[in-house]
């Protein structure tokens, strides 16, 4: 079991002006901790000459955490130390010395470094050791759970009975079957295959950015990303192919545009190229189509035009 010390209860965040809303300052309530005992981490990487920061700047960036960076030969850095949480730990609980639950783990801070692997540039997200969690009481309140008894007292999101997030396993066989059918239909066209391939290649990175990069996180949550996912799952459960073009006053096209804008800044080089290649078509699809059938027809028309 990992143990550590809470070093922050909240922090002040500057929210830039966006979508006609003025800039503002908010207090973000979040637990942050450094480990006193945890999992050991040790990796050595060759740093790409195209990494925008010098080795000295990378080493300095890790000061204050429990993972340090040290030179390990020509163009190589060794990263080693102790982690409070690792990949896959999201959803774990934090408890205090009295065994009271105080937080719900959602991630850790990391620094992205451009390395070389197999002769190719590869962006690597290196954890600093510092971890973050949501305060438990707002989590329980949002889920409709009575803090004293742990009993679900009943709640409903604006769009669904269940809260779905990117990366959740679709456990319902009927939904899995429908998703497979949709993917098969999309893959009938060259444009559909290319778009679906891009989604599959970058799904993991996008999910990580939503959880760990504030610019992407804000684009996702401000534009009701979780509610759109939940509404889509509800549509599949109901056997309809209609797209949730609007949820709680927010349009699906606005979500896609905002997310693409954030990914152009925060994504890896490969993801940024994919956004530049495919964002225009994706935005056009959600702006002009209201059903999955219309999207599939549009993709087939796109392939026919390209072949002509």
C-alpha cells in the first residue's frame, strides 16, 4: 500500500476567456500528495535532439517531486524515485491514519519528454511522483450516496442514469454488438476506415489528456463531454441511431471543435498531425448529420469523391 503526505488541499486557477465568457479566477478543490512509501520507478531514456527543452531544464523541472532526473551518458537521462500512484490507479481511494476515506484518486502530474525509441521520436509522459485526488464528499454527493450510511439515495445526471467516461468498458452485450455493427459499417468506406484508424490509434492518449491536462480537461467538461457520452450510451440502449446533437444547451459540434483546439496544443506530434488531417471532416460530420446512417452515407460519398 502506498503512503504519503497531503501537500495541497486546493489551488487557484486562472481560466482564460473562451466562447464569449470572460477570463476568471476559480478555486479548484483537489487533494495533492507526495509519497513517503510507494512503488519504485526507474527508467532511462535517450533524449531526442528535437526535444524543445535542454537537459538542464528537464532536470530542473523534476525538482520538488519524488522522481529525479540525472544525466546517464551522452543525450541520456535517468528518471528514478518513488510514485504515490501509477497508471491504472484512477478510482482508488485515499484513507487517512484513522482509516477514513478522504479522496478518490484520479491521476498524477507528469512531464512530457521527447525521446528516441527504435530510431523514431516518441513522446513519453514521465510521472513526477505527485498524485491528485478529488475530495470524497463532493464525489459521494454527485453520486447520490449518503455520506453517513453509504446508501445510494437516488440521483440522475442531466442525460442518463449512469455516468460513462471515455475508456469505460461497455459491459452490456447489446451495446457491444451495436458498436461492432457501427464500426463494420463505417469501415466500408476508405474515409471511414481512415477516421476509425485514427480514433483507435489515439484513443488512449486523448483519454489521458482529458484526465491530466487542464486545457483538454476544461474543453471536455465545459462542453458537457461526459453528458454526451452518457446520452450516446442511452441512445444505443434504446436502439436508436440518432446523434445527441445537443445536451443541456451545448451542441456536439461545439464539443468536438473545442476538444480539437485543445488537442492541437497539448497532443503529441502524431496526435496533432491526426487532428490537422481529420478534424475538418469530423466537425463537418457532427455539424451536418443527425443520425449514424447519415454519417455513414457521408463517409461513403467522401470516398466516392476522392476516387473520382
